[in-house]
């Protein structure tokens, strides 16, 4: 699964993507497709290419962070007690 997530991430990054940075993004997002793409938008190109390390932890992308905090993502499963 992680290899597939890495392959999904690579086209979302403009320019070079350092394998170590790729692995960190995949690990920090759990391979979730939307989170992968959004997380790749945050670091600068030099950070993605391995020149300068990206922040730790790698931040969520702005769009994903806004979506998660706006309440537009709801838990579809309701449990009754």
C-alpha cells in the first residue's frame, strides 16, 4: 500500500521528490489519497527535493485543514446506545 501511495504522490509534486521526503509524507498521512496530495502542497520545492528538510511534522494542506475544521466532514456512522 505504501508503494502505491508513493506513486500517487509523485505526480502531485512539481519537480523532484526526494525518496525520504516522499516516505515521510506517506507515513504522516497514512497513505490517504486526499491527505497525500494536500500535504505535498505545503512544503516548498527545495524541501520536497531534499535540499532543506520539510517541517516536522509535515503540515496538513490548507484546504484539507479547512475542510476538517469546518465541520463539512461528518462521521457517516451513528451509533445508538
